[in-house]
């Protein structure tokens, strides 16, 4: 059995609508954490990100994957995090601070 969790990324003082994404996770394999803690994974190397993730407990937090990491490593990274038991927030908004947007563009055009 799979559940679909809608994710809506927004930004800005005027609550501008961003990208709406959905992903599926097997609800039978794990429960969604009730923790209010969201840990931002801001790594340029996949192995370092996964090494960090392997040191924390998925019951204690959710993980945020931003546009830069998602562009670099794709949906497989999200699947790998989910397989480790984490709830994942995809922050893929198009309207962001200039540095974040520039790094995401650079990641898309190596």
C-alpha cells in the first residue's frame, strides 16, 4: 500500500506559490515522524550527505532536499533517503534567493 504526500514549496513575504510535487512512500514500512525538526541537507557530494544521514535517526527529524541537491543527484537521492526511513521535504521552488538560484543553475550545467 502506498500513500501520496503532497509537498508545496513556497517562498517570499507574499506567500508566492511555488512548485507542487508529490511523492509516494510505503506507509506500511514506516510512519511519518511527528518531529517538528527539519534538517536541511546542503551537500555538494552525495556520499557526504548519506554519511551524515546515516548518523541521525529518522524518528527525530525530517530532511529537506533543495533544488541544488535534487538537480545534482535526482529522484534516486530522495528514494535512498526514504529507504533509510526519512520523510523528505522537497524544496524546489523557482523563486528563491539569488545565491540558491545561481547554485542550482550551476548544478544543472556542470
